């Protein structure tokens, strides 16, 4: 898989830049819409104004088989005790 120094794929780049035709080609070619870079998934880096791309990515994620889903890793939160 081709990634940048930030762990982003060509799908991240195309989604962020608003290139819907490239997003379509990448998804049709098997790009994983759920891959996480340091800035998030392709859906997370897509501008909110790019509704067509966001919908396309959401449909692609929903179409993944359960074994292809990558669990989201959240940073641990320190327990705070209240006295």
C-alpha cells in the first residue's frame, strides 16, 4: 500500500482535495476506505462541503465485510478520582 509520511493513502489525498472521480476509481480498484492515517480515515479528512464524496465513502465503508473493518483506536483516558 502506498502511504505518505503521515500514513495517508492516495484515497486520503483525493478525498481531501475533492476529486470525486479519483475517489471512485480508487474505490473501484479496491482502496480501503477505512484505513487510518495519522490524520484519520479518508472520510474524516474529507471537507464537510464535499457531500458527494462523503456519501460515497460512507457507502464503501458500509459495504466492507466485517473482517475488513479496522477498529478505531482511541487514546487512553486517565481515570480521575473524585474525593
